[in-house]
C-alpha cells in the first residue's frame, strides 16, 4: 500500500512540547520499551546500499521523483536469534511503497554472498512465504544489477505514535541520529566511530495513507511553524562523514 511521508527538522527544545501536543491525538507504540524517563522508544539500525559511483546518493541530490533505496534494518541491540529485514523503500512522486523480507541476522552475510533465498528468507509482516521470497527477489534484482555495496550505517532512537482516530497515521521522533560510511555487514549493531548528523535537532515524520494529512496533525505542524523538508538520513549521514553539519 502506498503512503505519504512528511519530514520536518525540529530543534530539540521543542521535543517535549510537541510530544505533549501529539499525545492528545495519538497513542504510544506499545512495542517500544521505556528509556528510564517514562518515554517509550527503540533503536533503529540500517545499513544502506549504493553503487560504487553512488547512484542512489546522486538521484536524491538531483531530486528524482521516482527512486529506490535498499537497506538492511535491525532494531535495538543484538541478541541471540535476532531477525533483520531486507527492505526496498521506493519513492513514487510524493508517495512511498516498501517491500520487505526477513531473515536471521546470523545468516545475513551468507545470504548476501549466495543469494539463496529459499534457504534463508523467513515469513514475517503477515506475509506468506511466497510473498516474503518475492520481496527478497526484488531486493536482490536491484542489488545485483547495480552492484550495490554497503555504503552507510545509520542509527537513531525512535519514539513512535499511532493516531487514535486514524490508526494508519504514524508519528515518529527520530533522535540522536548518527552514522558512518562503508560499514561491513557484521557491523549492523556497531556503535563504533559514529558521527551525529545534527547537533541540536531531531527529525519528525508524519506518515499517513489518506490523500490528505489528518487535520489534527496539520494543525500541529502549522502551530509550531514547521517546514516540510526533503530529509534523507542516508544522504545526510553520508555527507556528515565528509564534513560536519552544524544545525
């Protein structure tokens, strides 16, 4: 299903006030755990893939409306028997579509080396096994065709909320965003040598399936005078490892 995404770069001092405003219309993600301060959040870890000439990076900079990003994603800290996700995030104009497939983290390197989907891909996300294999097959088609390599590791803490009246609407606060270039696959859970993308800001994302943003979300955006921006964690994370960005 296609969805809309709007991203906003927000100064940290507005976090608590924004959090309180959204809580009137949205509930916390119950799958997140507490951070000790009464805030439910989780850590998102992604390795983004790109070609050696950085074709995906340049497509974003050039503003192409139809493009894809390939990544492998994991959550929180590494535990035994942990699963990770192969994901294509496809942008179609101003809408987003995702294809996903799940596998055990311990099999990630073997899968990327051999491409043996039937051996390693697992069912997940309410998919049948065939649907999971099809999602992985799409991933590997682009991965092989464009000779992708691991290009950037991006890590951040995410607070997530779901609309009370609009369950398909999702609000996320992505904080402490950090990255480094050219990680190895076995460094998905690494915190070594990461650089922060923003000194004093976080990214607010509002995601929804309807043609229009819910009125309550739009009202909060206007109240805080937030400006919609084309923020790519992959691109900014790659750039910040060339030179620091001071926001």
